[in-house]
C-alpha cells in the first residue's frame, strides 16, 4: 500500500503525540512547534528502575503501548474505506488492551469545561484534585493509596486540536486535558 504525504504526516504527528505523552520525546520550544508544552525534568536518576523486574515491567508496558498504538494507527488512519478516527479515540483501544494484559487502567480526563467528551469528566476525589492541579499549571498529579498508584498528566490541546476536541469553541486559545494512569502496587 502506497502512503500519501498526508498519511505519512498523520503517522509522524500521531507517533510524536504519543512520544510526548509518554515522555519519550522531549517537548521542543514553542517557536518550533505549536504542540510543544512544558514537560517535567525526566533526567534525574530517581526515575530509573531500581530493579531488573521493574525495568522488565516498564519495557513490557512500553512495548505494549507502542505495539498497540502502531496497530491502531494503521487500522484507523490508513483504511481507505473508513474515514480517519480521532487519535485520542483510537488510543482507547490501546488503553483497553493495557488493562487486560497489564492491569494498567488509562483514561482521558477533561480539565477544561468545554472539552467535547463528557465521559471524561472527573469521576472521583483523585480525578477532581488532579483537574484542580492541572488547571493551576502543574504538569502532573499523583497519589498512592489502597495498593494502587494513580498518575494524572497534562495533555496540551493546541489550537489545531480544537476543531475536533472543542467543536463549540469561541476562541482558538489552547486548552488543557489530561490522562489518568492507574496501576496496582506489589504487596510488600
């Protein structure tokens, strides 16, 4: 199958967005990309896995995210018989597989009140607190309780994103959304 320049561009953008979301690709200065945003400093040794098992688990998890994302992108963006899907909706299939195969739950989180999908509104105290933190400009929010680690990270919605994600907008000002990642902790 021959890919058009639009297909190649869509693949690069989707892969870049995924890389930004996962922190695999550092954000670039605003002047170079309208998708750029501040990212937390991930160069510290405190982020390195402390055991071989932890490194193996992270590698398997990242492999599943990348493998699943690649399959979903090809299915949703290169099937000439079906119109392209919104990347965030396509990734929900990857989220479902992560929950099935790795017991990691991932969901989108509405931070700005005018974001389109009401299913992504905060559902509990953690998500409500995360929205508050992200609205204040923090890049992430986390909690660990009852044997579960929860992380909410900021997702920048640049003006290009708004035509699909904020259809009733009255301005092209960038918005903030979030993603919540929850996983069980090993029992000591």
